[in-house]
């Protein structure tokens, strides 16, 4: 195994009992649970039915088997929803640490903010977080880096949840890349200050996954695809991190919370130098009338931000303009961007020719320092 | 003068009589005309009043004098609206060819599509085009490369206008980077085929300026700025060309019209390699279920697209990944992105260290071939 890998972005597929195992009996029907109907499986919550999308669980399939059509648990390999089975899968690829985003609650945990019953929503958030820390991560000690979600409708409750989970060993929180499209206050308000403060105090890393603002970039809604998901939308997914990072870099957030750590997940890295260059130039050019301060976007990128890369030769070519210390490898298991089960080959194709210490930084040491999570010297599990 | 410059993106500020000089008498009040009121100048058309924004006419000012506040013609240097005065300005910077976008009709000529009276709108489009070819360009022969606008509410009329103006020597048309946000059919329909067909037949270059889709990228509408224009929005303006180019590359347009020539204006170049890399990879990955054909986005970028650069050291560093033959220099006179009156120095700062033939390609020979417009050997005017 040539590369020791720390994946900064993978995805849990929650098993059917994550919430029913934890919600009080009288709320189990209202909370997320799985029902079978006519040979199909549905998640049901607050009267809403949804199915699992095939592209979210392709691990073990080849590209000609990929489909966005709805699937059942039995269509997936167990590693999608079983942390012990997954440990075998990823350890076999040399992946010895993994940060996992939620699926049913949406990648940014935004689903529960749409619940009518906010008491139920609060319990659903806590149930997911308890599942993540006490079940998913605990099942294979040392392998899974805990990452929680929050009560996005209540920043004070969210801050308390960050502190509660930090005491349980939590390292990160999945948070929307932009709150405005979700109908919530922007990062230019002080609305989220309790969250940034709790994250700073507990050294909890903020992970902002593409799409967590509630949408992807869709210039032609009628482009052929599966519902709103077309190859155009997929090709432009990195634009979400481009926009989110420049927006945050120019916002009050890194000014008021200078030690905050923010990861842009699955957004790629190759666009970073162009984003920084224009943002710096325009900040200086429009400083007089706009009242911008002296903190340049490039300084925020180099101090507060990290970026994730799967297979991006051009991004690695530009690594000195991005900052080798800013780049995290990710596997995206079991999603469609994943190179698994060929992670070692995919890493070698992209990183094979760079100096060993840079390989190590991108493959694991950057992430180990960021998440305060030293990988076990010998594979666990 | 070290560099011979061809600017692929400048801006006309139309003088007050562009439309009143050309519209029939009974339509002059309804068409665009300038009125004075309480010391301010307003463009008035179909009962709407608008003012000129300061950032659109900063030529001759220093950064500490920039302002988005409304200005009058007398606040501008004459080169903004007088082609003979402008010739002196730009020739003094070594600029010997210039493609100019409209201002009052909006950069993509989209204003007239919002007119209630479409007969008036049609005459306004033609009046602008006649002004561009017969007045602006004719006033300094050889210096200004004619670029028209079109009747966006009627693709057949637009195609006829492309042919009418091509016979008058026209070389380019300003067209929206995306029609969907304007409430018009997308590039994935055949609605615009008459336009692409006329452009192909007459070898008319399609220029798509950032913002012509009707908006810029504004992740935080409450970010401090001037109305909707904040430093965040300005910093993210290159995202418009990123999205527009990937969208078009994956659309039927370059498949049905393989010789079409499209320029993305003021959108920069540094993001191009990252955009191509992800678009190609995702096209291949999702080919099976989405039915994509074999024409990769990178092939369309290298065959049908050109990109504009003002001051972008990082983009020039990545020029072999973009294609040196794809890069056009632009001045953006008299807008806020312009390096004028220091164009020679700005070009030298960015291109000074690259091989002479690459300097020439980016400064003028790429644009000369694209627009079929050989710069005069000795400065004109």
C-alpha cells in the first residue's frame, strides 16, 4: 500500500433504524423511518416520502452501471450503510481515516430545518449526532472522524450542540456553504456568531459540502438529465465552492473569528488560484468606495480555508499557487465521484510524481492536523 | 511602444443623440433620449428613467476617485462617448483595434427586449447598429471593429439583422451569455438556431460579456456595496464565464454549428483548466445514463471558444493548459477593470517574460484572425 490515505469527504448511508432506534416511541412515526411499498423502499418523515438516489451509492459498480434511478438497501454493497463492512472496503484501499457526511438529512443537515415540528427536528438532529459518534464511529475505533449536523433554525441551540458533541469527541460539523438560498440570514449578518464562536472555542472544523446551499449551478434547467441533475449541473458543481469560498473570505466571518477552520468539500482545487487572484485585485481596486479592510481574500484562503481533491491533475500542477498545506484528499465513497475500489491507483495517477512530503501532506498529514486526528499506525478493524 | 494591442472588450458610452438622430420623429420621445432634471442627466425610454453609473466611465480617474454614484457626460473624459477623442486615448496606449460593447442597451443588447412596443424596439436595435457601423467605427477607419446587438425577442429578425450588418462590414454580435435568466429559451432548444446559422454563414463572432444573462453572482445580497453591486459580486464576475462556457460546451450549439466562434468577454482565463478538467471527467463518467456524445467539453473549448484577459498573471502562467491561441487581451476602456492609461505597463507586467510569438498572439494576432481584422501597420487617426 503506497499511500496512507485520510479521506476528508465520504458519505454515510444511514441504515433504516437510525432515528427509530433513538426517538421517543410517540415520535417514531413522525420521524424518519423506512417503509416498503410495492417492492420499493421509502424514507418517510412528517408525511413526506423520498427514495434513495442511485448515484449516491455506486461503490462497487462500474460506470456503465451508474444510474440516478431510485434504489433499495439491497441494491447497495453493505459498506454503504454498515461501518464495519465499510472498514473492510476502505482499509483495503489504504484509507485509514474518513469524515462522513449525512445522506437522509441532506449533506448539510438542512432537512430538519424544514420540519414543521421543531421539537421533533431537534431530536432528529441529536439522534443523527448520537448515531454518528456512538454507533458509526464507535464501531471501528480510530477509523471514522466524527462530524455532526446542527439545528439550523436556532444558532444558539446549534452552538450548544457543537459543545455537547465536542465533549463526546466530535471533530467537525457539516454546515451549508451558503445559508441565503435556504431562506436563512447571510454570512454578512451576526446571526451565526454563536455557531462560529462555539466552533472556534471547541476547535470544531466547519465542513461545507457542494450543494448544501440547497442547489447546484443549473444554467439550463432543460438540459437532458435525471430531473434537475444533468451532466451540466454535475460538471459545474465546483462552482459552488468557488462562490462559497470567495463569499466567506470577503465576509465578516473570518474577521471576527480569525482561527475558524473551514473545509470546502468536493469542490475541487484547480479554480482556487484564479478565484484568489481576481478577489484580491478587485478588493484593492474597489477599496475606496466600498470600505473593504486590509485583510485580502488570499490571506483568508491561506489561513482559514482548506480544499478537497479527488482526481485533479491540473489542480495538483497548480498546488504551489493553492498552497500544498490547503489541499486534502477525499474519496467520496460511496458516491459517483469516488475512485474506490481503485483509490491507490487514482492517487498514484495524480500524485505519483510529486515530492514525498507533499504526497503525505495531501494524503493525510494536512487532514490529521486539521481534524486533530492521528491515523493509527497499523490499520484498525 | 513595445506591444501592438487589439482590445477584444471595450465599451461605448452612447452620446445623447444616438437614437434621436435615427428614429422617426414620432418615436423620438418614446425611444432613448437624454433629459436634464435638477442638475442630473437621465436616459429616458418608454417612460423609464435611468442614470449612468460612475464605474462604467472611470477612464482617466484614479482608484480613489472611483464611485458607483450616477454621473453626467461632463463628469467623463470625452473618450468615453467621442470615438475621435477615444482614438487619441487608446492609440497613445498602443491599442490599434477595439471591439466595443453597448452601454445604454446593456452589454448584451438586452434592454430593447424589455420594451412593450416591439416595433420601437426593432428600430432602436437597428439605430444602435447603424450608429456603431456608420458613425462610431466610420469616424476613425480601421480602429474600431464593428459589433452589433440583436432583436432578442425574434431570432428570425435577429438573423436577418446579422446578415444586413455583415453586408455593411460587421464582424461581431454581442449576445447574452445565458438566455434562461432573461426568460428566454435555453441553448438546449433549437429556438436560437437561426441566429447561430446566420453567424456561421457570415462568420460573425458571438461575444458573450459577463453579466449579459441579466445578473452577476451574488451569494450574499446584503453584502455592503452600492445597491446590488458589492466587492463580492465584482470578485465573482468571472464565474459567469465559467458557467456560461461549460453550459454552451455541453449544449447542442457547438454540435449543430461546429464552426461557430464564441468569445467570453471580461470573464478572465485562469479558471479555464479547472473547468475543462471537471467537465471532461464528468462527461465521461455520466455518459452511460445521460447519453452524452463523444465530443468532449475540452474539444469545444479548443475549437469554438476564446477567452479574454486583462491583468491575470496566474492565467498567463497556465496558458498552455488554456491554449495560447484561445487568449485575447482586452482593455475594458473606460470601465473599472481597465489598466488604461497604463496599458503598456500592465501588459508588460503580465506578458513581459513570455516568448515574443506568444505575446503577439495574445496581444493581437489571435484577435486579428478571429475578427478578420488586420490592424493598420501605422497607427491611424
